[in-house]
C-alpha cells in the first residue's frame, strides 16, 4: 500500500509538499461542509420545534386540559395541540442532541485537525525554504572556490614554467613554516599581568576560551527599552568561575581579574554607563566579539541536533558561521618581515594559494553541514508525512463517525423518520476512509523518496572526501575496485550476520522491514566521513558500533538511491520499458490467506516470450559500464545465495518465493529511478528477472565483455 511518506517527494522538496497540503486543506474545508450541514439541520429542528411548541397561540380555543370531557371535539382539539407540542419538544431534543453529541465534538476536532495541518505545513515549508537558502549559499561558495582555483591555475600557467613552479612551491613551504614559527613565537609572548599573575598569549586564550565555552550564557534584556543582549553573565558567575578554575586567593582577587577582562576589551558592562567590574548578581556583562576572535572560536558554536524538529535555528547557525569566517579571512595575512627571499610573482602566487585554500575550507565545511541538514530535513519530512497520513485517515473516520452519530440522533427520537434515517445510514456506511486515502495518494502523488546528496566537489580531487552521492565510476576508480568497497563490505558483513539470526524469516525481514530514517542517517554519517581503504576498515566500524542488521541494509539502499545515476542508467530505460511491454513476465499472484507467492506454470508461448525477454535484457544491459554490471552482479549473487539457503529450510520454497518478490519490490528504485506513470513496476520486473535468470544473464554479459577485449573481474 502506498503511503504519504513515499509519495509526495520532489527534487526541491517544496512542490510535492505544497500539493499535499493543498489537498489536506481542501479536506478541512470538506469537513466544514459537514459541520454546516449538521448546524443547518440543528437550526431547522430548533425552528420547527419552537413553531410546534407555540401552536397553541395560533388556535382560537379557550378550553384547556382542565376542560377535558366537555365534548369529544374539544377533547380532540386539546389532545392534538398537546401532542403537537410534545412533538415540538422532541424536535428541540433532536436539535440539542445534534449540538451536544455531533456538532460540538466534531467542530472541536476539526479545529484541532486544522491546527495540526497548519503546524506541520508551517514547520516543513519554513525548514524547506531555509534549506534552499543554505543551498544557494553553498552554491555561491562553490562558485567562489572554483573561480579562485581557476585564477590560481591561470596565474601559474602565465607566470611560471614547470621548473620555476617547483621552485616557487618549495619557497611556499618554507614561507608557511616561517609563518607557523612566527605564530608559535607570538603565542609564547607575555600578554598581560592580571591579579599578580603573568599570562602569555596562549594561556590567556585558553582562559578566555574556557569562559566562553564552559560558562553558561543567558540573554539579558535592558530595562525600559526591552532590548535583548546575548552572551551575557553576571559578575558573580564570572567571579565564581575564575575562583574555581584559577589559582586565585579569594573573591577580591577574582574581582580584580574581572576588572582586567573589562579593561582589556573582553567584556562590556550591560546595566548602564561605566567600566567597573563588581562581584554581584545585579551587574550584568556581555562578552564582546573580540573575545570570541581572540579565543579563536565562533559564537553559537554548538550545532543543533540532527533529529531536532525545527531546523530554522540551524539556518541562523549557518549564517552566523559565515559572517564570522569572513571576518577571520579579511584582511588577508601579510607576509611577515624577515621571511625567505621571494619574488613579486611568488608573493602573488602565495596569496592566490591562500585564497584558494581558504575558499576550499569554507566550501567543504558548509557542504558537509548542508548535507547533514538535508538528512535532518528528510527525517523531518518523513515523520511529518507519516503523521499527516494518520491525521487524514482520522479525519475521514471522524466524518464517518459524525455521520453515524447524526443519523442515530435523529432515528432514536422519531420512528417515522426511520426510512430516511436508514437511507442516510446506508450512505454513511459507504464511506471508506482507507479507499479515499489511497485515492488521494494516487491522484496527487508527486514522486517517491529519491534523496539527493550534497556533494563537495573538490577542484583537484572530486569525490575523494565523500562516499555517498559520488557517481559509481568515480567511486570505483578511487577505491581501485570494480565494485565500491562500501557495497562489498556491507554485503560481506551481512553474510557474517546471517548465522547469528534465529531463523530464515528474520534473515529475510532485515532486508524488507522499514527502518527509521534517522538511524540510517546516523550510520550514513559515520560511513560518509571515513576515508576507507579496504573492506576490513568498514567492517571494523560496523562491529565497533554494534549496528542493527536492518540499519546496515537500509544504508545500502540509501547509498544506491543517492547515486547521481542509477545502476541501470536512464538512457536504457525506454528500451527496457518497450521490451517488457512487448514480452511481459508471467503474472505473479499473492495468496493472502496462505501468505505466499503463487507462480503459474508457463505455456509454450509464454516460455518463448520469456526467452526473448531475457535475451533482450542482457543485450541491453551490455551497454552499462563495468562498475554498474559488477555491482548488479554482486547484489544479485548475494540474494541468490540467500534464497538458496532459505530453500533448504522448512517451507523453504514458499518463503524463498515470497522473499524474491519482496526484495525485488524493495530494490526496484535502487536500480531504476522510478517515474510516476509506472511507479517501481519496471525496476521490480528487471530485478526479479535478474534473480530468476542470474546465471544465464551474467554468463552472456561476461562473454560479451571478453569479446569486447576486457578482462572480466
């Protein structure tokens, strides 16, 4: 069954969500229509009931109930008036019941539901827009970095030959070592004498860093004008911290130390005009930007948790980092006096190298942050989509319940209306929330979950700093393998895990059962950072982390989904779609009672079509690159081996058939990027054929590879 969490994705995140929330708001409006219906019926019942109760006023009869028995005609008139008034009371009771049992609870629920929709919409759209802003900023940094590299390469080409360039780079190394020595020397120079204690630059920097990082800060609002000042502490907090962490005698000496911090420009008095440090909770002091620059840390240095609900603060974090990093970079460091003798061209070269290096650091740092932000955003969207699906299903069920309660309210009071009530009840029983939810998904779905990794494109070594999101050929070239090390390691790890699992059903379920996206992203982050040289390095990480097998399989799927080009590239999709439409596979049916897959015995004509389809499949796949074919071979080999093991167990044939069907659905989008028109149908059929006819297909592919002059791996 399709779900919200796998139906409303788009490349920009925004368009898919906007379509979904438009439909959810329309659903809220339709709920309001039911409220209007119930309210109108209640008003009519009230109006009609009051008119019936007041019918005595419209009859010119002076007799009352006390006069019963005077004559049969008068008796009939009095009784009819009385029964009419009783009927009016019943209509008023119906109106009261509609209000208390249907209208009020349903209206309250609808208001809450609309608030839930609005909260999710505001949260998701705000975070998506903030992500897009951060994405634009990273693209800007990438452009700056590439321009700096091009400028550097152009300068090298124009002003240096190979020998001169080698000499210049040697001088650059000497210059860098010289500047490091100067910095180290400055670190050991005396900075100040504070409270009878001498501090060099390095020691003072460490103290300021501890004060800024360890001591909790608060936001202080100035009286009267209510202006907020961030990063503040009162005098008592600072004095107490200094006394506990430095070799100070008493609070008097700590107060003197605080006064020096004020004099040196690290602190600013908040409560008014003055430059006196007082050990008191009433005196508030703000840490200046200079203190952060001196300590070589950046303000708001803590990154929000990746699984946090609101990512808006993370956008502010990115922006503040960018401003501070710009302050650090400008003006550029001048070459110190007494440096090695270098020419003017070499000075310019060194300056360009520094600019390229600084822009590279900024671009790389923000790319990694943005990719982490993307993962957090995908987790947030997935959670909210699942919640919205539950809310929408609850809305449909609430309408059905309100309709049934409405009918019961009317039917319980007036038996004459039973036929009408029965008809309304039949109508309400025809409401199918699950079917309506599926119709909404099928009618308005925008795309399946297709993550797009944020890539740090290094000018000189693209792909060397990341594992996920790098195209397969580049990854294999960097790994020196025909199959990426990550895929081989994950599959090998699963081979080692299988014997420890209790039974075949559990072994298959680790590939099929859903895994929380945040857990998958946590392992992805670990594997994406490491520059692994062999499978054993990755297996060591997995064993040390005690990762659940389901999370490992989920990371493998994420890796394949994040490939820029799928294993079966888009240029072959139309050919394969035509092939499978002309020679369709034998239908596979699922027996829900037996919970197993049933295969039909093929006829001679179907076997001939099957043979032609397989020939067409391996002929088409021969156009793929060697890494793509080798990766497909590795995946199908692993699953075929697992299927063979399953077939040896009890009810093995049934379980193996079901697993082959399920794993083909699971990996359909991993080998073919699905489209809305056919979902994962084509990918499912291809993967199922690769598992069923693996030996035939890959034997012919290897044979064609040998004929093409390549040595098979």
